[in-house]
């Protein structure tokens, strides 16, 4: 069991590296998916892309700020 956990942890740190990034991107994707389901007006279909870009940018900003200015 320890080998599997070590492998999964290694894969996580290789692709993501931080729980805040994983959580922020997951929440952003959830919000975008809900928006795409709810919005039926064709003029507002591009809102999902804007929300995705802003959400990911904010997530990366928070993570970078935490690295630069540790408590």
C-alpha cells in the first residue's frame, strides 16, 4: 500500500505540486460547468471562458503570493 501511495503522491507533485492549485482549478471548472448548463442565451456563452481564465489566474496569483510572502 505504501508503494501505491508513494507513486500517486509523486504523480500529483509532478503535475500539480500544490493543493491550492488543484482546489482552485477544480472549483473553477465546476463553476464553468454549472454556468454552461444554466446559461441558455447565446450571447452569454463566452462567459465560461472568461470565468475560467480569471479563476485560474486568481488561483495562480494566490499561490505565487503565498510563495513570495510567507507568513
